[in-house]
C-alpha cells in the first residue's frame, strides 16, 4: 500500500505508540504453553493409544468371569460314586454267576462219585 492511496491511515499509524515487548516475553510464552499442557483434558483420556489396550483388558476380564460361571464344575466324588455303583452291580452279577457255577459243580461231583 502506498502512502498516496490513504494518507489519513498513514498519518494515524505514524502517531501511534510502538508496542513495547517485555524482555521476559519468551519465558512467559513458554510458561503459558507448559501450563496449558499440564491441564487434563477430556480429549486426552480418549487417546487411542490408551483406549485400545484398556478395552482389550476389559474384554478379557469379562470373558474370564463369564466363562467361570458358565462352566459346570465336576467333582471327583461324583465320578467315583458312579463308578462304584457300576462296579457293585457288576460284582453282584459275578457273585450270582459264581454261586450258580459252584452249585452246579458240587452237584456234578456227587454224581460222579456215586457212579463209581
């Protein structure tokens, strides 16, 4: 912009006071920046660098808890009790068969002795 285009503006600018910058201007600017960074902001909490691992841990905990309550617990005493009942039934059948075999063997031995 040339002076001839707007003389009133240039006259006004010539009479204005020059800005005075403090000798500690740079220090004050850096201090304000550091204060602004130190304040926790809601945006900082939603940073993906932290949100993704936190969500992963939460999902793992929920899965572990839900699987723990869904899985039936089997105790050794239940399986042993079933096996014991089954073996007792088989034992009683075996004892009955052995009694029949011994009885038939005894009756045959008397028959063999009489014939001689």
